[in-house]
C-alpha cells in the first residue's frame, strides 16, 4: 500500500517504509514477506486503496502480482488467484507477464459493453535486476529490454482489436533507483559510543529510523548529527552538503514536514537521511531487516529524498482520455490516483493529497463533458463512462520526472523507439 494506491502521503496512509517496527507490540513488518506482515496492526487504519474504491463502485478489478491487492479491505476482497499474488521470494515471478495479455484483451472484448474494468499489473524485473546487479549490467539491460518488449506487445494486441478507442493504458514507474557508491557506505555503529542506547534500527541504506528510550533520544541524535564518519569529503563537489543528516522527529523539522513523516505511525524519534548514493547499514545493533536480508548487499536502492533527480518516476499514457503527444508536469505520485478514478468515473473514497490542476492538462479535449459527467462532484471533476483501464507499474533507474504523458486516441507509445528512449535510459 503506498502513495499511489491511496493518493495519500505517509503521514496519512500510515505505512512508513518497506520495513517498520511497532514499539508497543514489538512486531516488525518486512516488505510483505515477514512472519508478522499480515497482522491487523499494519492494516487496520490504512485508508481504502484504489482497487477497493473502484470495486465498491462496480468496477470489475483484476490484479496481476500487484502488491496486497488480494488482501481483504473492509467488506470487500478482490478475488485474485494465488498464482497472481505478489511473492517477493520469487524474483522472476513477473518475467512472463506477456502470457496474461491475451486473457486481458479477451476480457475487455467480452465485457466492455456491460461493465467497467480495471487491470492492475506489476513488472518487477527491472527493480530486481538493478538492485541485485546494478545499472549497466547484462541482467539490468535484459530486464529493461523485456519490459520494453512487453509494452510494445500489449499495445499491439490492443490495437489489433481497435481497443484504443475505448481502453486507456497507463505505464507508471512509481519511483527511481540510484547506484550505491562503494566509498560512501557506512556502519551506524561507527558513530555511537554506547550501543545500549539504541533499541531498534529500522530500514537501511537511504533512510533509517533509530528507536531509543525517550531519555536517550537527545544523546543518540547528537552523536549521529556530529559523526565525522560521514562529514563532507575533500574531493566531493559540494562540500557544504552532508552525506548523512540526522533529524529529531520532535523538532518538527521543515525537511520532515516536507516529506510528510511527522504525523506518521511507526516513526522513530531519530531519523537518518542520506544523500543519494550514500548508504548506512548496521553490524551489531538490533535491526530490521536482519543481516541475512539480501537487500543489504543491493547495488542500487530507493528511498532517498523524492526531490532528487534519481528518485523521479515515469508516467506515460495512451487512450481516449489523453491528449496526443502532450507533456505535462512535473507531478507527484499522489496525483496519479485521481486521474485513474476520473477515467473510471469513480468518486474518491476519502480526502486526499493529490492536486487536480497538476493532471487535468493530460486529458483530451471534451473528456470532462462526456456523457453522465454531471452526476459527479464538480470539485473532483469526475465523469462516468464505460472505459476499461490497464495500469502497468514498474521501476526505472535514471533521473526522469514523473511527467510524461504520451499518446491519445491517435498517438502511440509504439512511436517511441523503445523504453530506453522514452525514459531517457
């Protein structure tokens, strides 16, 4: 569950990071693959996700390896066959993505006259290859070529049946990945005089949550703030930029406010943020994830300041809802949710952090005036029509603003040479 699925910032949707810890129950959350990850504590206060909101409004929802889509929410569950559940222990789970394309096309052809449909697909190949092998590796190049081929093939199948007159395809990379610099990797223990003052360290590399007892918070924060291990290096271009910055949540720091963490559940009193490329892990301190987690050895990772160029994602779309050849933005990931619901003609289930003016420029002329648009709240600019939606999510590794809207009724993502060109890779 994330900013995209709920259209909310962290402080509102409540899921702080890939790894979390609840200091009351002492339970940990580990990217959806931990022993305690199904406990109610993580999910009971999470707002309605996209698939629930769409499903409750009568949209026929289909999920393919889309994280948590099979989980019940409130009074509804999307019936997802177990073979299409996300399983992070199977890295190549989504590598045969194209095998489901005929099924999707057939369902659209069979039911589009009777019901709205939404297909949520996730491709993990690029993310896995970049984290394990790094940019420029044969494995990463192959994964990028594979998603390039899949996007082309999906469009060809839709075009063969003239489905782009009715179907909207959105390709989304929710955030980027950046290379971890070997000379900028540190152990947290190098900055602490007394390990016993740290109760738990949660997350790794780019952002760490350091839990302490209340009386030790100030001492630990001070030691991490002045640690000379990550002072600016002499050959670093911007010597005023620290490789690591330590924050106290109670200070209500402007940076933490901007990241929307201050009111989030499962946050620690001390937070470390690193410069893109800089990594921190632990050796001896009690930590989540454990030392055996393969992500400790990642070549690339995410989670840095979203304003950093490397963390920007990609948005591309084609279909009757979108202008042809239009570029807009930049936009935030929380803005995407509303454009999806707009196409489906569904009211948001809750107040949200998205900004409509950021995305309305994507829409084709006359889209807001299509039939039955008067039944929706003017403020949310939502409209009703039977338009299938296909959303394909993956991740990239290069600096790209989440701002590219290509295609439309007559436009085509296929006109781009390949995904390398489209995403600047």
